[in-house]
C-alpha cells in the first residue's frame, strides 16, 4: 500500500499552510505559466521548511509541528554552559517530547497535489526533500518506510528520530526496525537529528543504563568501543548512510518521576538521589557526542566484513549484539 500523506479540510492556520494554494482552474493555469524557478520558490515556501510529525492515528498521519524551536536550536542549546552539574540551562520539557499541541487540526494538507499532474511532480521532491520527517516510535518509522514508494524514500533528506529508552532490555527497539534494506534505501538522507529520552521506572536504572552505555570495552580500539556504545540506542545500522550533519540530544528530564516512590517511602532527598543515580550534564553530552561521531564516520563495507569475520572467529558474543 502506498502512503498517502493525509489530507485535511482545516482552514489555513498560518501563512505557510498548503491550503493557501488556490486550486481553481484559472489560478492554477496562471501559476503554471510562471518560470519554473519562480514556481520552485513558491513550492518551497508553501510545502517546505517544516518539521512533520508522522503519527499513528487510525492509520499513518502527518502533522505540521507548531513548536518554535527547531531540533538544531535545541541541540545548540545543549552546548551552552549548564545551570549546574545535573541540569541544562534550557531543559527540554515533556511538551517538547510529546508535541501534544502539534496534533489535532494541524494535519499536513496535500490536496493541492491532486489538482494537476505537473504540480504533483514538481512539489513531491520539495515535500520529501525540504522538510524534516520526525518519528517518535520505531514501529511508525518502519510502517512509514515500507509503505512509501522507494523513489520517495530516496528523496528524504532530513529526519528526526526520538529514541525512548524505557527498560534496560529495550535499547534495541530501533535496531529491529532499522533493517539494512530500508536504511540503504534512504540514499538522499543527509541530516539526522537524534533525541535520546531516558524514561526509566526507577532511579537505579538510570545508573545501570549509564554504566552499560558508557562502558569502555576492554581490549577494543576506541572506534570499535564507540561503535558498541551506539548500538545500545539501536542506531548502529544508520552508520551505513553518508550523513553530512548529525545532532544528538540526550534528555533525562523524567528522572524526577522515577524517584517518586523513594521520595515517598524513604528518607532520601531528591538531591541525594541525584548525586547517586542521575546522569550529569557531562554524561549526557558525552553519549550525545559519541552518537554524533559514530554516525558521521564514513562507512567502509569491506572493512566491516573483515571485522565481522574476525569477531566471529574471536567468539566474543558481546560483540555480536543486535547490529547484524
Ligand atoms: Zn511538534
């Protein structure tokens, strides 16, 4: 089944809403008489430059993000001086994570594409190539990709992935859906924004996950050790893409909720629990930087196959996880 980005009959909510295109016969004719360069500028203005949430709501739906801060802005803020050892100056809040206000009547409206074959062909590369497609769930990403025609997949240039780590054993959720054929079909993908959300049930799980993800792999060269660490976010296969630009933000804003029970039933204060279990700002930045670095490294398939053989011979099962 081909994905049809959903239509809506909502009134224009902003000057960039695609509804602004008039589709009466006369106006389309006038529009199509303009020079191609000018039309491309119009298409870009009307249907490019947005962050588009792909959601599952009785079928896949696309919503235009209403947030004022772009993923890059949020990433750049994480590079600023923190408030203290444990808190960023501009902490990401749950609204930024859930984007609740972006849904509802804000569906992406592509009805105008049906008015003319020429408009369809001219706007399709803009829609897929000049917006950021955002996925908060691995299964939605998978469904979107397998239902999208391969030629449309290849047009996507920019993506945002939200990786939620909610259980120790859940880290590989994305690796199950990021299959090699699908990843390799994203030939146009150049920019990737990764948000890693630590959403664990108990404070000790924060520490446990940190120890595991930041573990230095004894006897391994640093580049291989980094490779292993990124696998715990399930993103390892994306190393195959020739990405130009990667941002990564690691967020543990839900730490305080994980402490609820301990705060209620023990004498611990939040400060004590933070000191014992919470990731420091430096920890989060270290993981984010490792993810960025590894994803930006050029992929060498021949070298990879050699390493794979060596790893198989070495018999170290810990090196064979999820990636293959
Ligand atoms: Zn949004």
